[in-house]
C-alpha cells in the first residue's frame, strides 16, 4: 500500500548518502594541530572506546629523535539495533535498520601519523555481514549424512574454523567514521584551547 501511495521509486535498496546529516565532510586522514603525543593518543583512544572495545594499541613514541606511528585496533562488535538505543556504533537511519534486520559487525583500525605540522588521524571502520549456510532455527541441519560411500569422515579440515569464516566484508562505514572524526576534532580543539 505504501508503494502505491508513494510510488516504487521512493524505496531504495541502496544506503543513504553518507553525509546526509548536514554536517561538513571531515577529511580522512584528519589533520590535527601539534599537541603532546600522549594527549592525542589519549583523546583518540577515549573516543574510540565510546563505540568499540580496544583490542591493541601502540602509542606514538619518540625513538632516536624520530616520532613513530601510533595505531589502535578494536574488537569486532555486533552492530546495535533499534532495540539498543544506548549503543552508538550504528548510525541512525539505514545503518541501524540494516543492523536490526541483519547481523552486521563492525571494527575500527586507526593510525596516528606524526607530520611536520601536527598529526594525521587515519580512521577506518569496517563492516561485515554474517553469512549463514542455513536459516538459524531451521529444523533441517546443514550436515546431512550421505548413504553412499562418498563420506570422508577422516578429513581434519572439517574441524578447523577460519577466524572470519561466515562473515562477508561490506567495505567501510563512512558515516560512523565521520561521526568519530568530528568528535575527535572537537576534543583536540578543546585540548588546544585549554593549553
């Protein structure tokens, strides 16, 4: 009925334009002013911790007069749905609806790159869609025994599970990247003003 009233063209399977919130587009990698390297790492890590659990972190260091690159990686996390409004890892609109109807997980990888006039913060948030071989509550199992001689039960590779088996890469979540970068820039500007 909604298609008849609004027309078929009003329904699109594509995601919305990534920057439809009216905010300016943030550069990625984001250039930031020269601040203390510990302050930059703490602010970036603290902002990422609002969305994901931190898995590994390597801080920016001064080694033999040169600044090394810092990086932060997070754990994969199942995307928040409309039933979890307190979680912020799914952007409102398409991303949250998609995570509600499908099992989607996200994780972030961030590089903090020292430059001559500050730092570059390269943030990438990746999305993956769960790929199940059969419906979740199906009465039929995907492992059916065959009644001929082709069953090879001695294969050890059937027991090995790849870490990303069952997940289809969907690219990057640019909307969430923009939100996190905007918050990082605001935090670092506040730090710069307070100095």
